[in-house]
C-alpha cells in the first residue's frame, strides 16, 4: 500500500488531529467503469458498497457524508485516495451517491464527518 503525502497536508497518511474535523466541499462519485479495479487499500472497487475516496482521511476511516442540498446522509468507509478534481473533498461509490440523491447531477455540496475507523 502506497502512502499518499503532500506538502499541503503533512501527515496525510496518519490520523493527525485535523482529520477529526468536519470538512465541507463538493462530492463526486466513481463511475461504474472503475468497478473491479484495485483501490489504495487493496480492495476491489464495488459500485454496490458504501465506500469512498479521500485525500486526507486515513484509509479505513468511517465517515458520515451529508448532501447539503437534500439533507440525506450515508456512512461510508474510506478505501481509496482522491478525488483529484479541484475543490472536491470526497468521491463516493455509485450506491452511496444514490442514497445521497446526487447521481443525476454527478456532484453535490457535502459535509464529511469522520466517525472513527472501521472494525
């Protein structure tokens, strides 16, 4: 497993205190074309699972993602790195995007609240 680190977010691969704070920004979701590909955690991307990619949250972190337009929320597990588009804070799986009611638009303003690590 490769650790993603950057000057903008030192310690990105560890659970530094700033990772415990809520993030607000834009979410997007993985295309079905990524189904079956390996994620940063080594797991295969599954469109039906409640997973996500984050640049800053440690792999294995559970997070509550809330669509600020609809108020709908979902709990996801971070198993990949990304998103790499500017101003995006998280990419969610297609199933999580359905629950968040963001598939039609492809993106949504969200709040991301870390819940802890997956067991």
